């Protein structure tokens, strides 16, 4: 089963210099965190902040290529990061055919945001071990870390 998610925000964990993308279930309470790299975090932040003067990045390049071939991202599905090296599927469509491409979650989310595509999380992502790690991580986070997101 898939759950549709929105990007709720990002957090930088000071002690490890790690970025975490927070996804929140649409019409639900489930929150998922995904560790992403700095480049992915910066790209996601620039797409989310539409008022920010953006410098074209690889995601814009990808978007321009897709527009040239009249392709769209129909959806992004985040998979269990323990089972897959590239833990997201990006589905491209030309209206008739659909193509699945393996991707890193941060790249898939940045592309989905840029192309206004829905983001889903596969239920196997929400396994017990991941929930325990998320609870441990959230126990260290202060409400002020979320800013105006939550």
C-alpha cells in the first residue's frame, strides 16, 4: 500500500552535519524522515522557496529535457532504504507509456517538487526498525528545529 506524502521540511542535525528530509502523510499523521546529502537538501530548499532567486541546477536541466520530449513525472515512490541502494522510483510518462527509473530519494523528491508530481512512501518503508530509529532521532530534536513547518 502507498501513502501520499508532502514535504514537511528539512532538518540539519548539527552533530553529524546530516540533512533529513521530513515527509508527512497527506490527511494523516505519519511522518517519515529520509537522510539526504547537502546538494539534494539545497536543491529541495530552493524549489520549495519559490521567492528565492534560483540558480539553474541539474534538476532544472532534467526538467528542460523532459519538457522537450513532452515527458512528465507521474509519481515518485520512496522505498525502504535498507533494501535498495537507490531507494526511490521515479515514473515518467508521455501520456501513453510509463517508464520507471531508479533514483536516490533526495533526487526524486527534488525532481517531484520541481515538476509538481505526487510523492508516495511504500509501506515497507515504515517497518519497526525504522520507526525506532525515527523515535530515537526525534527525541533529540527540539521544537524550534522545525521552525514554522509544524
